[in-house]
C-alpha cells in the first residue's frame, strides 16, 4: 500500500481529476486501501477526489476514515470538518474544527513550538 501511495506523494487528487486521470488514480488509490484499509494518504486523496467530483457522501466516508487513521493529526480533523457543512451538518462541523484547533495546539506543544 505504501509503495502505491508513494507514487502520488507530490500529486493532488483534485488536480488529477481536472487532468482527466481521476478514474485511473482512484483505482490505484483504492488498491492501496484494499492492502491497508486505514491508509491515511489514500483516504486524504479520496476526500479531495470525491469532493471535486461532487460526491460528498463518498468524501465523508473517507474523511471519517482519515480521522480514524490519524486521530492526533489536525489536518485529518480539518478535512472532516470541511466536508460536514456540505452535508448540512454545521454544528458538528464547528465542533470538529474546534477539535482540529485543539489537536493543532497539542501538536505544537509536543514539538515544543510556541503557537
């Protein structure tokens, strides 16, 4: 799974969708998920890919799994938070963004960085 995802290290799924490679890329990224169902990189790319194609419920599934895979990463929380309003879940989104903020502050603390 990691080898598959390493090929996409510098490529964003939303740009791939614009270039017309979305189907091929999605197939490869889903292959990575079959090998590692909680691969955070794969879920992150699929959030962008599905969101850019208007598939918000699918993006939400990957956002939930991104949080499961990386609960102490502020970006995972953020990605979930910005999908929720598109589903009309505004209050939950606000709670998730607050959690993302707190996780981010904890990341700073862990790294010894002053916010």
